[in-house]
C-alpha cells in the first residue's frame, strides 16, 4: 500500500511539490540565521525560499559590499534584485546604486541609463533630484557639459524647494566642477563655496571634503 501511495504521489506531482515546499522552508530558516551575519547569504536564501523580502535583502547586500569596495559582487546583487523586482520593491534605490557602481567601474554610459531608469520610477522630488544628480555626473564625465548644466537647474529648483542641504551641496559642487575645465575659475570658486556651506549645514564630512577639493582647484 505504501508503494501504491508513493506512486500516486509521483503521478499527481504532490511528491515533488512537497520537496519544494520543504526546501523553501529550509532556506527561510537559513535566512533567519544569516540576516545579521551575512547580507549576501541572507538575500540568497530568501531568494531560494521564494520570500518576497529577497529584493530588499539584495539591496542591503549591495550597499554593504559597495561600502567595502567589492564592486563586482555588489553589482551582481543589484542585478538579481532587479530581476526579482516587484511593484512594492525598492526598484528606485536598486537603479541608483547600480548607477553608482557603474560609475565606479568606469562605465559612464550605462551609469546614465541606470539613473534615467531611476528617474522614471521616482515618486517624489527628492528621488527625482537624486536621479538627476546621478545623470549630471555621468554627462559631466562624458563631456556633455551643456546638457549637465540644464539638468542641474532642474535639480537645484527641486532641492531648494525641499530645503535639502545635502542635495544642494552636491548640485553646487557639480556645477563648479563643470565651470572649472571651461576656465570659469571665479564661477567655480563661488559654486564650491556654496557647496561647502551646504555640506557643513548637512553635517556631511564627505561632501565638505569634496567642496574643499573643488576650492583647491579654483585656488
């Protein structure tokens, strides 16, 4: 009777279904263990366990590996996160971090495409401004200064409306960096001074350092 029962399970597909269900549960248990120990394994086990949190976990894994400069691995996490992307997932942030990684790897054309994809998904002016700043960076390095300056104007209007000093520090720094190679040294100096003021208001030592670097160029 056991043999007949087993054959009926196989014939009905229930046996393989039962194995898949058990495997998913095992992966979810493993994900619980790795959540605070290894973001990459956390994401991968959630993925294999068909858990909807996998997309967010891949974003966290990408952010962590980006911070420790494992850029290729970070990009693989982003790519898988985007493959799994759902309507309620962090698609905007995944595209933005993808743009940052592509920039760091020297692929500026694809970085611009990533930021443009993020811009299409932006839900508010802060997100739109972040995406525009990314596009500006890509176009500046691609020597499309006029297009970059036009986008900076749009971004500045949004950041001013938001009273967001962090975004404004980035905007003025980028404008100054466009002016400098054009020989507009005084304009570069003014923009970097504004960038420094906003960076200090935002309390960002990273942005402050970038503004000081730009001031050094102008001097």
